[in-house]
């Protein structure tokens, strides 16, 4: 019996309703580790190139990481992966909560779902056994109801349910996946893949213990981290304000995406801030499995029927429905958040697609005729709520916007593509790259389109006052200006991308380790050693992280992506219109130079293609 | 006050007899660390390209590492560096003993010697103070006498003396440097650089404490290592037989260099083995500063006047004067060893140059007329002793052989170059690459010519039965066949070269950590953390190791070396004539392929030149 994982993957074939258990050995697990490493391995091995992401040919993988389920802050994540219907590229999205640890305690390190069920089904897993159950009665229902019914059917209030709502069923290309009604595999439209398979939910219950090698060391790490809870500035802030703390910070720095990224400062910021949330609608602070940080919010707004069980808006949601759409009403944003939860819509892409449509409306490219009479102007909060309903149901213009802004611009035409703020078809997250260049580089080169789950050290080191000493173990001893593309910046970005990639493979929340937060790299490594018994190192895990990035890139190359696709939207090359960095923009020339430097540092050729030697080095010669 | 080092470098200008202390800061020390990192930094900064290595323009650097002086097995090394008069390339050689720790306790992290004294001098250093003293009375004397006199003059029996003998004074191009009469900075002819500066010795006495950050952790590492002393096979063997254990092992594997590398098995092996030494001439087992391994030998041979204070022959010496010259008389080898000690001749290059001359003699290219009547045949032990005297004194043919075999072949002519077994002008160490390909790759690509202080994992993992699990923290999970050039072999070689390079920078003896021996990589990292207080990692130290390799390479490129110089001698491309791998040879094509793969894995171009981006990544843009 291995330590820290089960050595077993569950395969579910929805074409014929069969299930199968596949054994994986220690070297496999140490090489690919879980999360995106495991996902990209199976996608590369088993998907034919250029399939339709919403066809039965796609496979959908649910993969916790090697540390998921460890009784330690942040060790709760699992990753869902497939070819993305939004980007057509390598698709993955991670979530916290309890579902990942539960799956591991149910005996599996991952689930691979193949094919497509003839009628709606859900998968029920308990302690090593899996069955496929009818879900016809759940189809069309809101997520809260579905969870209640499945728990009743399993006669167990602690059954953990991961599921899709209406948007997933209706194949909205940015539908997400939710567990426990408040933890989201948000991006890349993986909820639509789940919907395309007629898979409504996966319910899991596990009572099996995952043995760890060295309980005492884990306890020691836990104690050291606990000692930081009341002293580390960012940990304290995550507790008191959650991610919504970022609203006022980004606004002050002029990088709070406002009016579809035209601006960086929002007049109504303080009305929708984390501080205001605490003073008004906040009911509870919540967290994930084994985590004392408790960065999650639960809010209540009686007039809109917003219930605490759907959690509350995070920073990304506050920004995308708030400043990006110029809405300064926190209660409306809370309602938008709950609707997205109930329908499983990614709030970032939903808000950003609506903001795009609003700009089209303001510019006269779409009119009230197109919107069934809705005055789709910036600042119209009610219009936002109406659009969410339309998108989830694919009604009227919602059917166009459900395709994501990039496909919508093609359908709308009339020059609307100049209002797009996307990379590889995915809408930018709520961090304006003009104020933190590394984030821009990350958006552009990400194998999964613009995504905030990237190396955000510019934010951490520069804006949040985190000491750059924490990345000295990476061999980096100096900070860089957030608004420069120096070689040191690109190096820092590259090394920390390996680190972030490893978090994903291991199932670690990036709000816990350095540089974002308080747990030193050495304690992360010590945890991996203590859980698995592996004599490991920062070198080994960064090389593993690098391996997963290269695999995702090889997937994208196979799908036809090139260096041309590693680009930023025009908007961030234009001057930002207000705020602290008013007039600031990213020079195309400097960006291209940084991109080439990144390719070289990755061991890729000038076209962004991993060299044969890099694949050999990483043990990926099976991809050559 | 920093931990683990002084932050001070002593500069001695022999042109004008001045001394100066230079401060270095923590970031510098963390980046370059000492040893070859520090040496290559100063050589690149301060040497004009293509100077004569034996002119006053060369600088000579004595550099312990960041861990030198730690009270832990193997933490005793210091490195001497300069442009090499033997290879014309980056020159460095490391030694154990007590001198390195003593220098640090005398307040200095390194000594840089510039210029040339008008008459012989020695440098005396005590507790932060340095003076230049007359050495006219020491010039020409044997090392034992010199040490006695300097200790008398300093009125302190514990004064540690590093010095040259006659060969250094006479600028023999492979003269070495000795401390305590038995620890050698052996290769690259740095003793000749010392001689060219009229610098006879550096005597050091230090009573200053170097504070360490975390004494308890060092104690814990020490205790863990102590627990392995009686259980780890290689540690036990190093105590019982020393490096001479290798004689019988290599003979059995058919890779004991015999008859100038024509053969790999020596009939007389058992007569000169470590086992025989124990049974006959061994008097004592000795060690270095703070080290319980005690791999050093001290022998006594009354009939030849061999005294224990000169130590005893190591494996390299046994092989170079033994099988390589076909001599099977252990007492003669012990005498040869003592002569080399007294005159400071590198025993590897001395034995190998004599073997080369013997082959020339056997083939009739040189005759008794050239040798002053000496019958310079393979197996003639007395001839070996006579040749050592002639070389040290540059008498007769000794004056030619003192130039090293490659220059000697040019002087001798008549096709003698086909008997050369050298890389970049330096004679191969006593490990036949035909039986361990990684050693061959290491000889060829080494910036300092063929040298055994390279990544010798082929030996360790394959021949010595060391578990490859010990290198799992490097992300390597499988062993390779010693006689293959697979991608995994090249990767293993490359990663472990970084590791070996770091040992050199840190001052760690490679007989202590994995993969050669018992201390796990994590304990090495823990030691560095405990000594310095740096929150460090395997990643950081391997990147530091990589940095030093790149700096040495940039030095060589500046001196005119190209990929053409990264080659193996013809002899190893020819079939070996006897032994276990009889008929075995290294294919030129396979070797070239492996070399190109190594370049690529290093981030170098196909000419073996570090790319601009690699230098940027390593913070070496000052070299672009």
C-alpha cells in the first residue's frame, strides 16, 4: 500500500455504463503526481487530436493531487480536465472544498469519464465501489435542490456532490462545475463537457484512511503554520476580508478592471468592497477541508433571496459583475453570484461576456431589438441579472453570449471584436496586466487561455508587500518592478510557474505557500516527504511542475495552437483611461521580447514548441 | 556578522608586497558561494584573455567554500584556481585536510594572489592579519623541511602550511600544491602558477570562531551520519581500504587503466591493492578536519625511506604508477608517491606522462640516448622513480616531460601523439571511460580537461552497488547501464554535474553526500541552511552549481576553446585489449550525439556556447 494516495484510478464509460479500476504505480504517480500532470498525461494518451470538445470523444477527468486530503491548510484541491469547449485547448480548472479529499478517502486518485450517457445520469461512489445512477429527475434542477435530493437518496448528509446546473446542461461554453454549492472548477467551460456527457453529478462518500508516512512531521508543519495565522499579514487579511480585500487594493493601484478594461479605477469601488461586505451582507466566514485560513464568505440578502448556503462573491466575481460592468450595488452582485452558482456559470467569463456585450450596446453595435428590450448599458445591474438568466437558458441574445465573447463577436460582427478582452478565446481574469506585467505574460502564454491561476508574483511581491525573501530558495534574491519585463522578471515568472504548476499537481491551494502566503517552500517539501515517504526536494517538484506545463503545451500544439496565439488582447496595448497608472499600456515590442525570452528559458524554440531535448530531459520522449 | 563565512577576501599583491581586505556581501556569497564559483568570478572579472598562465598577469586564488569548516564529515575542502599552465583553460583543483577550515578561522573566505614577487616569499596569516615574508631560505627545499621551518618560525606547531616543492619552483606544468604534506590540490598545474609567482607557501593560523545559525541542526545531521559509519557499505569500505579499494574493483570490471590505457586488467593488480597495503605497508588510517570517515592512508617503507608523515598512495596514484606503467611493486609506488609529495607533482599526470614516454620507448620513438641510459620500459619501477627525479628537476628528458604529455609529444614528434591519452592537454584520470561512459562524457566536456572530480555516478550507481534511490530527489528514478549513452544517462550526468559543482563551491568532499556516499541530499541542504541561516533548497544549490559550470565554460570560450576541444583521445575509441570488456570501445558517433545532447540540456548552442538566455537566467548577463 502506498502512502498518500491509493494507486487506483476509476474509469467510467458512459457509452456502455461500465466502470473499471486501473492501477497506477509509484513511479507514475511521482512523475505525474495528480492534477494537471495526470490529466494531461491521459488527454495526450487517449484523445484523438482535434475532436469536438462537446462530443462523446472527449474525456473528462477529476483528479485530486498527491497531497489532497492531508490534514493541513490548503491541501484540499482537485482538478477537472478535458479538452476545453471554450478555448479548444488543454482545459483544466481547480476547486477547493471537501470533494477532493472525499474522493481519495473513497479509494480513488482520479476518475476518468469516457463517452456519453444516453440519458442523464449521476455517478455514486462509496468506499471503493462505483455505480451509475439515473439522473432524469435531477436534470434542469438548480444545484441546491440536486444536492438535497442526492443526499436523501444516499441517505447520508455527508455525501459530497460535484455537479452541473442548467448552464452545463445547456452546453454554455463557460459553464463551470460546483461542489458543496460554493466551490468551483471555474474556467475553461468544463461544466459543458460534463453536460455533453449527460453527467449531472458525481456523489462521493469515503471512509477509508489514506495512510501517511510520517504523521509527526505533518503535525509539526501544521503547528508552524498555525503560528502564522495571527501574524502573517496576508493570512490575516484572507480571514478578515477574504479575496475581496483585493477590490480596494487594486482600485488604489489603478488595476481594478473597469468598464470592460477601459479603466483601472472604479468610482463605486468602496460600495462593493470586502470591507463593505463585512459591514453589510456577510453572515459567515467559511473555509475548506482542514484549512484554518477561512477565506470564503457566506452572505445573505433577503430581498434577492440570496442564501448563505451558496457562499458569497469572491474578488473575481465582485470585479467582473461590479467595475467591469460598472455596477456598484453589492446586493445585485451577490444575487448574480448566486444565479451563477445555481446554474454553474463561470462568474469571470459571464461578467466579462456581459461587459463585452455592454460595450457593443453602448457603441450601437447591438440594440434593444437584439436584447429583447433590455437596456444593456454599463451600470445597469438588473440587466446583468437578466442576462445571466438568458445565458444559462440560451434564450435570445443569451444563446449568442453562451458561446463566449470571442464566438459571440464573430456572430455579432460589425467590428465588435475590437471590444474583446480574451486570450485563446477565454476572457481575462480580473487583474489588469498593465499594472502587473508578469500577469500579462501569464495570460498570454497560458496553455488554457487567460487565467488567474498563474504565477502572480508581481501581485504578491510588489502590491501586497510580501517579502521577496520567501523566494530565495528558488535562487531569486531581488524583486522586480511590476511594470517591467526584465530578464529577472521573466526568470521569476518561469520558476514560479513551475511552482504553481506543482501546486496544481499536488492539490495545494496557492493561498497557503509562498510567495502568495505564509508556508515556506521547505515546509511544502517536508509535507510531501512526510505524506509519501519520498525523499524529495524543491528541485524534484519544480521539475514535475515544468513537466506538466510542457505536456499541456504539447496538447495545445497538437490542437493547432502556435506562438501567434500567445498574445494579449489589443486593449492592454492601449493606454488605460484613468487611475494611478493612467496612460499606461504594455508595449507590443516589449511583450514580444519577454515572450521569446520565456520560450527560451523554458527550453522551447522560437515558435514556443518544446525542443526534443527538453522533452527528453523531462522524460516525455513518448511525445516526440 | 554573517553566518558560516567572514564576508572578507584577502588580496595579496606580490608586485608591490601590499595586502588588502575586500568585503563581499551576502548576495554575492549566496550567488557564487566560494570554490570554483568565486574563482571563476574573479578570473572572468580580472584576467585579460589569453595571458601566459605562468606570467605575473595570472592571479592565483585560494577559496574554501561556504560550508568549509563546519564540524561535519567532509566539510573541509578548499579550491585553488587560476588559468592553468597545463591546459590553458580554467584551472582549479581541490584539496581536503585542515588548511581550508584554518583559513576561514583566520578571518578570510578566500585569498587572491596577484603579480609576482621579485624573490621567493611566503605569506603568513594569523587571525585576520597577513604579512609577506622572505622565503629565500625555503626555496629548493622538500615540503617536509619547509613545513618544519615555517612552524618553527611561527613558533606554533599547529600552523597549517600550503606549499609547493621543487616541481612548482621549476614550473613543471603539472606541479600540484600540498597542505599538511598529504592533501593535494592535484591537477591543472596550479603549483607551477604558485612557483611562477615566487610564492613558496601560505601559512595560516586562525582562532576566530565562525558563527553558525543553528548548531542543533548540524549536530542532528552529524548524528545521522555517524549512524551510517558502520552500516553504509561505501563508508565502511572507505575506512577499511581507502580509495585503494578501487584497484581490485576496477580490475574485475576491466577498467583499471593498464599499459597507458591499452588494457583494462592488470595481472599484478592484487600486489598493489588496498588489501595488500593493509597487510604490508599500512601504518595508520587518517582523515581530514572533522571527518570520521578516515579514508586516508599513512604508510611506511623503511628500505625506501618512505615516512608516514607524507601519507600514502591513493587509488589514482596506485593506478597511474602501477598498472598504467605496468609496475606491480607496492613499495616502489609508495616511494613514487612520496617523491611526488616532496616535489609537489600531480601523481596522475606524472604517472600518465611517464606511461606515455614508456610507450614511446617501447615503440622505439625514444631511446636510451634520450633517457640518459634509462631502460624506460613498462614494468620498470626504478625507471619510474628516476623519471620523477628528472621531471621535478627538469633534467634531460625530464625537461620535456615536465611540459606534460601533450606538449612533450609535439617536442618528440615522430607520431608520438598517437600515444596521448589526454583531453585539453590534461592526462586522463585512472577511470577508463570505455567501462563507464558518463565518466568519458565528463572528461570530454570538462572545462578543465580530463579530471576525475566530475559526476561519477556511473561508477557509484553501477559498479559500487549504491542505490539509485538516493538520486530520486533529483527527479531520477531509474538507473542506466554504465556502457550506454541514453538520454537518461546524459540527464543524470548533467543534473549530477550541477551537484558536484555545488560541492566544490560549498567545500564539501564528494565522499560524503549521495550518490557517492551516505549523506542524503536533504541533509546537505539542511546543513547549508543551518550554517548560513539561508532558507535554501536543492533547486537553489543546483542552480548555483550550474552557474559555476557556465562561468568556467565562458572562461574557456574566451581563451579560444571550442566544441572541437570537447573530445576524447583516440585510444578510448579503440578496442580495449583485455579484461571483462575486452574489445569494448566508445563509438565516436554515439559520443558526439551524447555531447550534443549534453550541450542542449545545459542550454548551450550546438557549439557548446551558453546561450544569451542561459546566462540571463543564471544572472550572468555581465558575461554577455
